[in-house]
C-alpha cells in the first residue's frame, strides 16, 4: 500500500496599511492636510513658538520645535494610520490618516 501525502499551501497577500495623508492641527483647529506622496517642509507657529514638520518618502516627522523637552522631535518618523506626533507645549498634533487595518488582497492554494 502506498501512502499519498497531500499538502495545501496558503499564502496571503496584504495591502500595506500605510497612510496617505497627515492632518496637522494647532490647538483645536485643523491647519493643513498634507499628502505623504510629495516631499516638503512645513513651518508652523505653535502656542510657544516655531515647529518645522518634514514630509519625505511617505513619512512625516517634526524636525525642529521651540519646546523644551523636544519629545515631538525624538518621536521620529511616522507613516501608519493612527500614529501621532504630539507637541504639548506648542499644542501641535500630527496624525496619519487612512485605513487602520490591513486588508487581504488575495489567497492562493
């Protein structure tokens, strides 16, 4: 008697859940919605002074801030929906917008 082994392989392909836009707020007011597809630098005036935001290669970060601790600067790059950079002294909030979950694109056997 010959045993036949049967294997089935499943491979899932995911659509990346990277955000496409960032919303920049100062206080309660939305200041600007920026596409992450175009590289640029944005200069803002926060509550306590200047904040410089950089968009590059689908990511965003705070480059400079007039705040004392610079937590917003050390946060570094963000690029996924739901991620935030917050500068409390300047009341600046940068939020990546988009679909927060990965979607299955295809299944193969």
